[in-house]
C-alpha cells in the first residue's frame, strides 16, 4: 500500500482515542473517507468514520458504549462524549443485484481490499498517526487536479450502487471539481439505473447539490441523462425557449441561474459566477435577508428557485408577434411542484413553503405602505423575507437589459416592509387589538360570524393601521353588528 507519511491530519481527540484503543488491542484502525478528504481540503468534516481490521463483536467488546447501527455490514457506532463515531470492519462487497445493496458482505483483514470497493478516489484514502496517509488510488492527486474519478472501473462502481452517479455530480458541485471523462461516460451509459434508487436517497443528494458551492452542476445531471429519470419536468424546462424580451435563457437555464444566485446571496461563490453583475444595493439587502435564514430555509429557497417556473412549459402560449407568454404559471407551478416534492418524499413543511413561494413569486408588489401591508397579510409574514430573496434571484436571472427597474422596485418594497414591521402595523388576525372573545362579549354568538367580523376589521386596519385600538375596533364592531 502507498503511504504518504509526511502528511499530517489533525484528528479530533475522540477519534484518536478510538483508533488508539483498537491499535492497543492489536487491530488496525484508520480514519477513512470523507473526513480525510475534507481535512486535506481544509474543510470541516461533517463526521468522522473509522475503518478497522477488528470484527464488529471485537469493536463492541473494546468500548463501553456502542450501538449496532449496521451490524450486518460491519458497522458499529461507538459513543464518545455523546457523539457517535461509525466504526466499520474492512470488508469486501459481494454481487449487487439491485444497483444498491451487496447480496453479501465478506470481512477482510486487508485495508487495500476495503478501500478498493469505495466510490471515488478522493473518498478512498485512510489515515492514522502511525502510518500517515494511505492513498492507493491517487486520491490526493485527484484532489490537487480537481477531479472526480471512480476507484477502478467506473461502470462496475455504478453497477454496484447507481446513486453514486448522482453523488459524482454532487461532489462536483460541493468541491468545484470536474468529473473525469471515463467516469462521465459510464454515467451516461447507466443513467437509467437511477430508477432503481429510492426517492429518499435521490432527494438527499439533490438537496446537497442545490446548496453547494457550484449548484449549477445540476446541468451535468441533465446532460448525462440523470434528471430524465427522477426529475423529467426539469428536462422539459431545459428544452423550453421562452421567446420573451424579458428572458434570454431557456426556462431551465434561467432556473439554474436562479439557484446559483440564491447561493451567492448566502456567500457561496462558485468559480464560474461573475460577482460584478450583482448590484451593490441588491447585495446588501439580499445578504442581510440571507443572514437571518436558517439552513432549512436556505434549502427551501434553492428548491424554490429550481421549481419556480416548472409550469412554464405547460402554460406557454405564443402571440401573433411570436412572443411567449406564461399566463397562470405561478398557480399551476405551485400545484405541479407539490406533486414533484411529494414524489421525492420532501417533508410537509418544505412542501408548504415552496409551493406558497412559487404561487407568489411573480407578484409585482408596489412600494406603497397600504399595498405592502395587504400583500404581507395575504402572503404571510413568515414568507415575506424569503419572497424578497426569491424575487431578487428570479429577476437577476432574466435579461440584464430589463432588470434594473424590477430590482429597484423590490428594494423599495423591502424597505417599506421593514418600516411596517418597525411600526408594528397589524398584518394578521392575531395582530388585531380585539379577539373573538371581545365580539362574544358584544353579544355575537360563537360561529362563522365572528370570523367574518374579524376579517372585516383586519381589512380596515390594513388600510388604516392607526385604527388598531381596542376601543375603536369595538365601536366599529358594534356598528357592524347593529347594521346586520
């Protein structure tokens, strides 16, 4: 085995102790895979995995607290200071009948055989402090070259687990690497095998790609035929020219650029992105809004950008001058996106937020306080900051010759909305100075009439926020009750 002893990796103390304990008992043990790759790249590993010559029962005997997370495949989770570390026995995988699972697993004492079964060279490196870096397949060379390359025969690797094809694109996006040509050709030949992979696994890889450094690599998933399997609607978007002066890209390319821009707002600057096209005013507002978002909200925003125009191909009409129009595409897109997300097993919160954002993404709110209050009441306070980000990304991915006044409008609306929040203007029923109990005290019987009265009062204070005073609203309510 090739060892590059001069390279030193700073491992967490718990990982050093697990490896040290196994070595003390006479076994081999190494940190392996993504944690080694990320540390070499000066990235913070999401977790630390350990591979060992010890069999699962020997690992369990070596530590006081373990969990049988994947015992049939040789994986035991060792708990240290309330953190779990997966420790997996060196293994050789048997035949893969379903493009996903080996029919049997054989344990081995040979680290080289274990590394040989892994997906990409950059994930097939192992390290411990005694031996240094074990790099049989020149993973470190591929890291330096910026290449995603399969270990051994790429066709065999993808036949073993078809999801590896989408993982290749995901790693390409996360690391800004290119896919090596033989690896790419093997993906093209086997893209249809993704039909055997569960929607859940595809969803996880898709979302990691969409929030990656170079999320535009989803173009490669399209070019190699993978999206045709799990997201055929996207293929149709990529193939639909818009024939509209506001757009210079296909529907799909516009949407991908929207995803790239969204990540730009979150500080992810892909190598191909030109920062100079982002106006300073947009950069300031979008950066501030993005800074207030959670990680899940970022995922929701990137997914929204991918799907916000998903219904344009089915809604498209051409007028007598040959100009394309997309009447009703936000409403149709909201419904279509919901079906897509259900198919890909997204959670209900994500589905709800994305479809609402798509439904409202094309609203051209004007920077007039009462109009902004009405829009916020209709759209929802939870959605407004996200909607501004969606509209910024959507507009900037259009024809550059048409975007300046559109961006200025959104900036002005966002400024108006901030002032509305600072003024604590009422925007929803719960913001009203009175409640249903107050109406009951006026003699209104519990039932639909209470809801109608409250909605009527909200309409009044949306126009005139200064009327959101308990006594004023009670007087208005009494007048309405007496007139019915």
